[in-house]
């Protein structure tokens, strides 16, 4: 069963590579492929409009780490034919990845592609458009010759398929990974000794499911609720997962589990099927029904791609969501609006609300008092983590609403044989209701601060001596109170950002933001190392040309916990 589980994970990860999408009109309603996806699927990822795969591959060409695959994926005499087969496929993929034309021709993929991943109960199914099946079969043949693993041919309904065994010959349970092509679609799934023959027919597109997702408005509702583009929707259904584990016939997963238990004679989830556990676990799932994923926007050209996506952990628990929202603090505007910085980190947190909010969450997690053994044990352990003590620890930071660190620009040089800054533009900020009071509270803990004549009027004071940096570093830093923000900064750009902070009112507008420009961050380090003649790790040298920018955020809304991700990539200059 371990190999079967691993294979299922491999399929799920592979399907994630086709999560991206382009904008279009309402395509969910008219998509015939959705007739084969059950409404009770545990997970779904649908690329419902052709994604410009070729252009995207060109836009990210060179923007990934190349590793010595022979060292990473070492094989020895004890390696099985299955391991050799999948490692051979992966190595070939990594080899052709830098050349989009070669990659597409190797696997027989079209320039623009649709794809789907879903489950039939526990059975994972991945479907990808394919334009040249002969090329794909040739790639499998190559991996067979290199690994020694051979396939068997099977037939389900009218569809022929290749099967590669995942289990040993002497194992009681049987599992194989299956590849088939029908009507321009490549299907990758599993076939196991637990399967009904009809299930494989459904997976291979021979039979439609009885209650398909196409008969619901589930995908449209997700897009509307979270403002996603309707063309690319993904989700994990927590309700159906819990139903499958706590019942004997509540959904397709439950029925498959029941059959497996009959064969094995042992139920590892028996405790979860007691009436009290069923009730309590399903109530929790109803409060946290799904994790959903989608695109806010995108732009793909051969030279550049920008993809703005989000993951939402949906919640109906307004007590916890309200408490988390109270914790939100101040995040500077330049932390999340694509400002041209190298690195920016911001944590918006209302320290005054931190302990009360966590206490509300803590109390809610202990209500009601669970009777299900596993949940009761969790509550017992949680009861020992009373967050009330946190209030005493945060007293010194009373009134603080957020902190941020920004590296806007830097350039290294060499002076007297020592590395120094030819240029450094940076800013550190602490946002608070009364920043001067915060400074006064800090003075007893850091005596040099008592010598600083800081005024609450925006005027900066030189704090370079306090830093005790060698003069060769060439760094001069200033400290100022800009409105509601205590800022320490250096350089022209740091001054610009400090003045920008002055104009921003103290409001609860976020929780966490991180942005980074990989090329700008690593290029000066590599240049400095090359000037000094010091050897550089190959991985760091490659990052010099890693022309990619990433923005990530975590926030709370009345719909759940939202994790945002915006990635911009430009094709490497040849």
C-alpha cells in the first residue's frame, strides 16, 4: 500500500504543474470533460481554457536551479526497475526543460494545453491534451530500455492502455500505473486489486459518472465567491474526505475503503466511525469545508510571464475568523504593490490585540468539549497552552501595529582588501500608535539610545556611531519618527521610502507580505566574489541570472485564510 500511496502523490504533484490559466468567458458550464468528474471528488484541478504552455516555458527558460541529477537521484544495485524507470523519466524531463521546443516534441504536447486532475474516490486521475501520442510512447519506450521495466498491455472497454507494475510479484496487493490515449487526451491513473473494473473504464473516459460535477455550480460558485477567473479552478474537499473516512458508504471513497477493509480484515479508521466521532469530525469539516485555489490575473508572453494566484482555506467559523482579523496590523504600501525593491518583509500585527485574539481562538477550539477520543486528547493538550501569558510578554510592545524590513538596493566593492558597500539603500520601520513612547521604553535596555536627541517631528538624527560598523563599510544611517512610524534608514532610496512612510496612516491593512527579486539580490554577491577571485558555488552563480520576482502574502478575510502568490519571470538573455 505504501507504493500505491506514493504513486497517488506523484500523480497529484504532476497535475499541479498545469494549474495555471488564461482568461475567458464562462467555460465551466460547457466543458464535456466535467461529465467524467464526480461531484464528490476529493480534489480537483481544472485547466479549463488552453494554457499557452510553450510561451510560458520560454518565459521561465533558465530561471530554475539545475542540479547534478546523478548525485541527487543516485541508483545502486539494490534499486528496483520501477525506481530506475521513474528516475529515468524525471532526468529526461529535467534535461529537456531548458528547451521548450524539445520538451513539447519529446512528450508530444501541443503549444497550448488543457489539463485536469481529480479523484474517483481514492483513485487519482490526470488528463492532459496530447498532440503526438507516438512521441509520448517513444519516451516511455526509452525509459523502459534504460530501466529494464517492461509494460503490459490491457484493455478497458474499447480503450487499450499500458500498465507498469508498482508492486512486487509476491505481494498480495497489486497496483500499476496506467497510461492511455483516447480522442487526443492522455490519461494517467492507477489500477489496483481493489478497483472494480468499471472504475478503470470511468477513469479512461469510457463511462461518465452518475453524479458529475458538471451538474452542480460548484466551480462557478468558487470563482464568484473568491473573485477567481473561472477558467482555472482547483480545490480539496475536506467534507468529502472526512465523510469517506468516517462512513461505510457515504461517498465513493467510503465504499472503496469498505471493500479494502473487507479484503484486509482490519479497519485502521474504525475509531473515526463511531457515532460520536462521525458527528464531531463532520461538524469540524463543515466549518472548514475546502481549500480552494485560483487565479486573480495573469499575463503570458514568450519574453515575460506574470501569474497572480491565491489559495484560500475556507472557513465558516466566524469566531476564529473575527479573532484573526483583529490581529491584523499595518503593512507599508510599497511592501505589496510591486515597488522596485530587492527584498521587502512586513509583518502587520496589532500587539494590543494579539493575546486577546489568540485567547478567543483558544477558547473556541475547546468548545464544544469533544467526546471523540482523538479530538478530546487534542483539546487536553491544547488546554495546557493558555495564551494569557502572552499578554505579559507583549506589554513592552504596547501600541505596535507592524514591523518591516526593506532592502531597496545595494552594490558591493572592495576597500583595503575588505568588502564594503559602494551603495546601500535600506529601511527598517516599526509602526506604532505612539512611536516616541516606544523609543523611551527602549532606552533603559539600550543606553546609547538615551544619547540620541530624537524629535517627534520627522527630523532625522545620525545613528551611525550606534551601529559600531567598521568605517570601511561606508554605511551612514539615520533614525526618525515619521508620523506613526519609527524608521531607521540609509541611502537615497532609503530616505525616499522613509518619506513615503510619513504619508501613510496607521491602519489595519494586512498581516504578512514578502517580496524578493532574485537577480538583484544575488548578482552583486556574485560580482563581488568574481572580483575577489574567490570560488563560488555553482548554485549561487546560476542565481545571478535568475530573472524572477516573487511576492507572497498571508491575510485573513471573512471567507477564510488567504495565501497570495504573484510571480513574474523574464526569459534569460541568450
